[in-house]
């Protein structure tokens, strides 16, 4: 079968439009910049809502694990409270996880992985796209340990290939960094690359098709737990994870906003004694900003 190789512009468009997110240490989904009509006081936050994807200014962070319990934190960057639903399910067998600005974890069986990284050199912005090797189960790539990529570079996108050709834009699994704009601000002091993918972390399949349906199918009402996050605040909640990593899908009004896999290698700073779905306080104890990788 002949695989069509998309152009660079098409590739960037592919990895930034998906509203479904798989894996990663922090993720966000934000709608387009088109303003919406105001709602009465006390209503849920409608601003920055994409009518096609249902996305809102909500970020989901897999914070830590403690003795069979995973902690996830949802942050509401909007100006009104938002009512959400979530469900837990087994993580996908293949996934790309952005651990922080400089670290990517790939899970699966792949012949090769390509990383695209951005850096500053002599005050000028630079970009490098490099194959970094295969994956047999789980492998973590830290750009500070890769000779072909500058130590201070930040990763924007990653592609994994089950077989050849290993060509940018033709990967079987493609992911974009949900915090790329924030990473630029942390590393460079400002956003220098206009194609930043903040708010659009994505993992897509071989042909770059947007994943429109939730993995696992549409949830039943009794599968979903409710969660309300106040405006400008973060709410952390516990999820049972007795068998290892667990994935959480976050919904709003039936629309899948984001999916995240638990941070199985990050221990909670204090013991978590909570039933699944219970809110864990205070959130500051569990949210660790590791975006810069420092």
C-alpha cells in the first residue's frame, strides 16, 4: 500500500486540531478564539468553547500515584464554574506522553520515533526534526540526553513509526505538546513560534485522521462521575488504579474534552486515603509544575 506523505503545513495542522488527548503529564483543551454570547450569572463557563469539539478552557493533569490510587487534577482557566464528567478506563496500548517540555515517553512497539524540537541559538529561533530510535514496550526520550538535539530545546511534536518510511508527517502515531506555548514562555521568555500547540495536545492514528469518538465508545450515564471546578481554580480527585496505570476521560455535556494516563512514576507527596472520585485537598500538594523539565 502506498502511503501519501503530507506536507509540513498539513502535518502541523493534523497534530494541532484533535480534541482527544492520550497520555502525557499535563494536558489542556481550549476552544477557538471566537467569542460566545454571555450567560446568566451562575451558569457554566461558555467562553472559548469550540462548537465542533465542545472544548473548553480545562486542563487535566495526572498528578501522582499512592498505593493503588491515582490523583488527577482538573484546572478551569475560564471565568465561570464548569460542570464536568469523567470516567476511568484502561490506558491505550500505544501512546505518546509529554512528561514535560523536554521529555517524551512512548509506549508500544515502534521501529523509530521522530522528535521535533525548538531552541534558541544566538538569539535566533531554531528547529530540528530528528529520529531518536525505536521503542520496545516503553521508552522515555529526554532531549538533554540526545546528542542530535540541543540540551535546552523544547519538544513540540513526536511521531512513532511501526515500519518505514520514517518521514515527518507519515507517522503511525503522532502527538503534539499541549503546553508548547507555555514551554516557550518558560524557556524563551515569550512565545516565538506561531504554530504553538498549547491547548491542542493530540495523539492521532496512522493517516492523521482526527479521533472523533471517545475511546471505548460513548459512556453510559452510570459510568460517569461528576466534577465541578470553580473559575480559575484546580480540583484534584482520586481514581482507583490497583493494576497500574489508569486513563481518565473528561467530558462536558457529552463531549470528550481530554484523556490522560496516570503519572505512574510520580509518587504523591503525602498519603491519599480517598475513595474513587473523592475530591482531594489541598490541590497545591499534588500539582507539580514540571513543564520546563528543570
